[in-house]
C-alpha cells in the first residue's frame, strides 16, 4: 500500500520462502509424531493403517499444501484474484480426475486418494510459483530478498495470526466431528 514495489516483492518472496520452510519443518515433525496422534484420536488397528498411509503422503507434500494455501491470499494481494480462482478450479479438477484415475482405474485406495490430493496441490503450487517467477502483469514477483527483510518476520506472523486461528479452529472442528462419527458409526462414519 506504500507504493514501494521493490520492498513489497521482497516481503512477498520472504513470505513464500518462510511458508515453504515452515512446511518442511512441520512436515518432518508431523511425520514422526503421526502414529502417536492417530492413537491419541482413538483409531483402531485397521483405521490406523489407513490414517498412516494417507497422513504420510499429506505430510511429505505439506510444503506444497502450505504454499498453495498461502497463495490463495497472496493472489489477492498481487491484485490477481481471478488467477487465484482459476488455480483453485484447476486444483479441484485435477484432484477429482486423479481420484478417478488412481482409485477407480488403478484401484489404489487410500494411497490413490492421498496421491491425487497431493499431486493436485503440488501442481497448483508449482503453477503459481512459476507464474510469480516469470514476468507477469501482477504487482508482485518472486525474487531474491535481502537479509534485512527478515526483521519483518514478527510482523508477518502477527498479521497472519487471525488467519491461523481460523484455520486451527476449522481443523479442531473437523477433528471433533470425526471423533464423534468414529464413536457413533465406527470407521465407516469417518471414511464416508
């Protein structure tokens, strides 16, 4: 909003890099804590194996998920909300087609569902990163940033705190619904 495009591009680039690094760190932590988390949520042996299979795929691709989700907001910041909408549609259609291919045609089950979701998000994230690396008509571009811009990290975290709380609240809601479905209907209630 201050009209300093160079500073905006540096902060934009640092935000994307920080999101990617955070995704890697959380993915590694999640990968090693996943079995305990699944047990904590009360999954029996069969459901545990499904959760591990799906969860490990999700955690390997967590950086792509996080970058993709961050760009949902950053497209708007770059004054290209229509592009963000198109990428979201491509993501959803890719996911649906890969679900059909991996589950319906190849019989890959839970692994196919996980791979379809992961590849769809990775495709969307790569498309978006390439768009912002190449010359484009948006107000922002990805580029190298100077170490001095790292001082802005606390402000970025503070600014994103409300969005994070909303996302965490939604995730807790999903956990509660799944726990209730598991207690009332068993595994089929959660799988459905």
